[in-house]
C-alpha cells in the first residue's frame, strides 16, 4: 500500500518584487480554511523573510535540515519547523546567507518528498534566480505558479522563461497576474499581456487586494486571507485563491 502524498507548489517569478511571498501566505490561509495542513518552505536562501514577516523566531533553518539529511543525522521533520498556527508550519531560510551556498541542490527532491509525506500541501517560496537550487525545485514540485505584474521588464523576462519551459516540454505551471502589487501601473490590458507572453493567464488578483499597510500587517504575523472579513470585502480575490487551492488539490501529480 503506497503512502499518501501531499501536493507541492512553488511560487516563482522572472524578477523580484512581484508579490510572491505575500500571496503564497494568502494561499496558505485559504488552504487552512479548507482544513489542510500546510508546510511553507522558505527557499529564498539569501534574503528569505517569511519568519520575519510572520514574526517568528527560529533556531534551525532549511540549511540544518539539508545538512542533517546529507549526513545521516535527520530524525523528524518537526525538529526543523516553526508553528504558525494549528494548520500552518514553516521551515525558515538561513539566518546567515553564507549557509545558502552550503546547500546541495541534490537534497531538494528528498526534502520535498519527505515534506509531502507529512503535510497535505507544501508551499515553496523562491527568489527569481535560475540557479541549481531553483531549477531543482521547479523540476520536483507538482505545480509552479509564475507570478507576473503589469510591468514591461517583467513580461519580457517571463516570456523568455515560458519559452524555455515549452522547449523543455514542462507544462505543470500556471500564470498568476498580480495587479495588486502596483495598482497604479496599467501599461497593458489583459489581452495585450496574453499576446506579449504568448500564454493564457490562469489567475488574476485585482487592484482591490492592494493594501497600503500590507507590509505592516504581514510583519505583525497577520495572514490577510485568514481575516474573517476577507471573503466579504475582497470576494473576487478570495474566489481566485480558492480556485488556486482547488486546482492544486485536485490536479494530477
């Protein structure tokens, strides 16, 4: 009898500052509301801030997990996680960015597989570099969410990235257009964006999701989507996150 495996998803982008981390946390909040256990792994190894955003202190990071797995010292995943609430745990990025260079990409598949055996959903935050670590993550998750904004440079870069994926015959990705990141930038219509990137847009977050105090809320440990008013005030965006969660949970591995 095979072991039950959870689902894995990473948020990736062609440039920084597109809202990956904030909306990964919002998706985690929606998954919690659906009764799913969630592990967030902060793989933005050099400047990851999920622990800071959620106001959590930690002793062990992804570096310690990788090191112990490689050296036969690994025992239990719980020894490396920090609890956010009854449904969400996190594995933090290294405190010392020099430790990022010590993580071997070869251990990433084992980490992801192990996490999927312990949680319903594993969400992985990344930076935008196409390095060995991120390429290994992209190759080992069930789904990739490319986060884009209405920005010419961003769209140029994501078009190149999509072309690479098509050439490699990788199709387990979806496009998330985040209009809430820069609500005052509207260079292109949705139709024009589709033409530029030569791909459909799977999910769109509206400008309604823009909150001037978003960073302050997150830094206080607030996951906005867990607010009881979120579904009523931001109905469209709430539904987008629900669809995002459902697509992941019901999709083929």
